[in-house]
């Protein structure tokens, strides 16, 4: 069924033209002196709220020991299968030899990552955290894969309340609980 | 007329359900038949019962009888015979079924007992699960989740023990995780007959160790890793390499000898990580030899043949097949089959030899049998060649017949299916006199001398069947895909047989089995899909007179006096 558009004739103020221009200028001038609502992004950075889920990173404990023991639970739980770990044994003469196991290689494919934070939630060693970093860019697919060195660079050191492995080493050195 | 002896059945009542089981069945096995799991650590169906873990505590009772009249006492409320429940829980593994035995596996007392045992076991158990290789298949982990209290009341310091004790060349012990179930000790004593393990010290100091000056180095040492209910005994080869929940288990057959040990091949994304035994009570129980567990390394070996070649130069598969067919068609050919090939490949090899009217020889491989799970015949499938009619006599270790034929100029082309001719006694001069077509997996002297080389798949990359020393035909599945560009052995052999003028045969396993069943009389009733996972015994009488080399092994006694003693 054809729909007839009703065309109203212009009112007097519309026909006069100037009042319309002035009301438009009022809006423009209001924004000219109002507070800025946008951000000059690359120069200015937003404040990140607590609990923000940024790029997943690996962290070290305050003694500089890598906390990840390559249990591969994050690899298992990762919904888009972005995490790939090659487990390895820590050599017997290394300072962290009492932990026995650590990642030989740790890769997170940021083209796959969906920032869900399940890896952080599942980690029994509190070694993986989604921190404040939110901008990942690269020119190639290869560049978008965060390898172990880059993950520690992004993650840095976080405080540790447990020192589970250090306590255990201490116990072993002091008679093994007997 | 003598009737078969009836198994002596006794009726027991488990959680209110009656069950008839053979006399001598223990409570754990009886409950398993009803689908009820009685948790246990130290009990193993193939080892003696010690009852030291106390995890399988259940409540037991016997029907009440009047001591004076021996009449059953009837409970007036239910009208049934009263049951006298024992005041204390009893262990299920060391209690055999007896008439009228009543069991409660899930009563408050049984549940409380399990919770108590679990708590004691966890007192000194380290919180190692993130780095423990057993995590995911650990009985302690499973039962703690199912029967534990979920939190720890233990505030004292945990016991610390050595974590990297090397027990032998293939086994590493993490002492802290050990729950002292003694399965490994019993295995070494009772099955491997190499009594090297034992406990020293007392109480929470108790430690598993080898006898002084000895190592756990027998060829069955890795079975202790398999039966360890926790992560105490670990395989040095598999240690820290992959979490078990990522691995896919494929049923396999151990190709190292004619015992035909059933295996599980564990792989992830086309990479094999370990091989463990698969239970088959007629062949290998739950054991396998260490030597068979490392065979997966051949899949990614450096010297793997990966592309077809003519005269040493890489070529396309069709060109290599055509060149091979042309060489073989020129006449005076000789076929060297293999006792390592599957039944299906041997059938196709026979077809091929028939099309060529060529004589066929196999190469035997022998070694000392260990009376357990490695037999004297180190070919897994010599009997398959007999069954399919590829050969009618047992093979020799050297190809003297072929050597004589080459010297006399009666043979111009040799088709070697997976066998190294130089290893089988042919000299380089003899190899140079003939054109060799080599189908094989790895580089060797024969592949170097061959005119045409066509790569084939290892036993882990293909499906098929082997016939073991008992004439039991057992199937295995493909665990990992083969390397890119390497065709399945069946495809290669079928294409060659067709190119040489034989009837067209399908290379697909199921379709091929219809042809095999129609043509090979002993396999008339067999299809690959319907073959049970424990194998099928074939009638061995046509070959009973052959002097097989195998001696006695587990579940096998040679029918005739063996030519060579094990």
C-alpha cells in the first residue's frame, strides 16, 4: 500500500533562516567551552580500573624465580586454545632445582586470546596474570605470538604471599619435618 | 560322559544386591562385577594380596544362626534371616566371597573409614600435583576428591624426603609421593623375578629403595611405574614431557617379538609420547617389556625415509611406482617379504609374488627369549605369513637361496618389503648385480643400493593385524598419521600388484578384509572390524609340525619341543 508522506509547510522562523543558524551556533559554542569528553589516545592513556583483564603475562616471585611450573592447566582450560607450553625439567644445578619443573617454552597466541582470564583463575602457582597492558599490535602473525621472554618482560614481578617452594626447600634443609 | 566342571559359585550380597561369583573371588572383584568401585591402592588383580593400604575397608556381615540348633535366626520385622554385622570394618581385598556374605560398601562406617585412611595418606603427601606426572591418572588424587574431606587439619610440618632418587636407568623415584603400597616390590618379586626393591626405615621415615649395590634395571622395570597408584615411580623417559590428559590412547600391538603384547600408544597431535601395556589376560596380563616402550622413537628418527627415490634422486610417488613396476616386470624377480609386515601386507605381497611368478623368502630374527613377554622369535608376524600362505616353511636368518640365485644369474630384480638384504647376508657385490626395489621405513645398506626406494609407514602409523605365537590374530589401530608424502603400505602394495597384472585389490582395510576372508581359508570368518580387542585364536593344527623357535613365555607353552630352548 502506498504511503503518502505529509510535507508540512515551513514555519515563519524557519523561513526567516537566521534564528535556525543562531540556535545551531549555540550548540557549537556550548561544546567549544565545555570540558573535553574524548581522549588524545596515543599521547594520553586511560586509567585502568582494578580487576581489568589485559594481555595475559607471566610473573616472577620477589626472588626472581619464575613461578610457572608448566602444569599446563592454563593450556587445558584455554577456550580458544591460545596457549601452548613445552614443559621441561629444571636442571639439578639451577637455583630453582627444588621446583624440578618449569616451562621450556611458553607461547600465547594473541590472535586467538579472548582475554577471558580463565588461565589466571586456574593457575595453581599464581604465575599467570591478565594485567594492564591492552594494546597488542604487530605486522605479522608471528609477531602476535607472545613467547616466554616477552611474557616475563610484560609481566614483571608481583608480590607473593605463599613462598610455597621456598618453605619446602627450607624444610628439606632442616631435617625434613622430623 | 564327562561334563565340564561347573565353577564353584557362591552367592554374596553387596549393597543389597545378590551376586553369584566363583569361589575365591575377593570382595573388590565381586563389587566390580556389580559396577561398584571399592577404592584401593595396594591391591592389584595380578599381584598377591597384602592389605596394607587399608583403603578398601567395607562393612561385612554373615547370616545369623542359632549356635545351639544351627537354625537360621529370622528377623521378625522383615521376615528374612538376620545378618550379624561385624563391629569393625574389614578390608575387601583380602576377604574372599563366602556363602551368604553381606557387604556394605557405602555405609557411614565404610565412608568414615575411607575418609580417615585418606587423611592419613595425605598427611605427608606433598602438594605436588602441578608438577607431578601422575596428575590426571593418580588414584590418590581421584580418591581424595571422591572420599577425602576436602581440607587439611594438619598444621605441623610435612615430612620431606628425597625427590630425585634414580632407581635404575629408566625409573626415577620421588620418595615424598610414595604411599608405601608395595605394588612395585611385589611386582619385582613375583612377576619380574628380580627382587631388588624393598622398604627401609620405619614409620614416616619408611622409604622405598633398591638393595645395596643393585639397581632396578631389569627389562620390566617400567611396569612398576604403570602400577604405582601415585606419582612416586616415574619413567625417566616420560618425566615432565606431557600431561596425561592431553594424550590420546590408541590400541596397539608390541612389534618387538612374537608374543604380541597388547599396548596403548599415547599421542598428542601426531606425536607419540609413551607406550604402556593394555590388559589382555590371555597374552600379557597387564605387563610389557621396557624394550618395547621405546620403539616409538623410530617414528621421528633422523634416518627416516620420507620421499620416494629412483637411483638415489627424489621423485614423485607415481614415477617411483611406475619405475618399480617396470623393473619387476622385466622378469626373473624375487620377493623378500617380512615377518614384520601386517597380515594384510603379507596377503598383498603374496598377490604381488603370484602376479610376478616370483619365489618368496622371509628373514627370521631370533634372540634369547626371557620366558616372560619377549619370545625367541623377534618377528611379530611370521605366523601371519604362514596363515596367509605367503610362505609355507619357517624362514631362515640368511637369504642363502637368493644369494645363490643372484650368483648364478637366475635373479635380476629383487623386491624387498621392509627387509634389509645386506643384514640378511647379501654382499654388496651381490646387491650391485641386481636391481633392488626397496619398500622400507628407514635408511640402510639396502635403501642405499636400491634402484627404486618407496617409503612406507611404521607400525604406529598404520592399522593392521598380527598373528602372535599362540596363533592369536590381534588388531591394532593407527596412532599417529604418517609423514607427509608417504603412502600407506597397503596403497603401495595394491598399486604395485595391480600394475603387475594382478587382479585389482582394494587398499582400504575393511574392503581388503572381504577379499582376504574369501581367499584365505583360516581367516574365512574374520573381519577386521569384528575382531575382538583381545584377539581371536586361529586353528594352529596345519602348522603344528613346524619347528617354531619360541620357548615358554607367559601364557604360552610351545606345542612341540622347541628347536632352540628359550
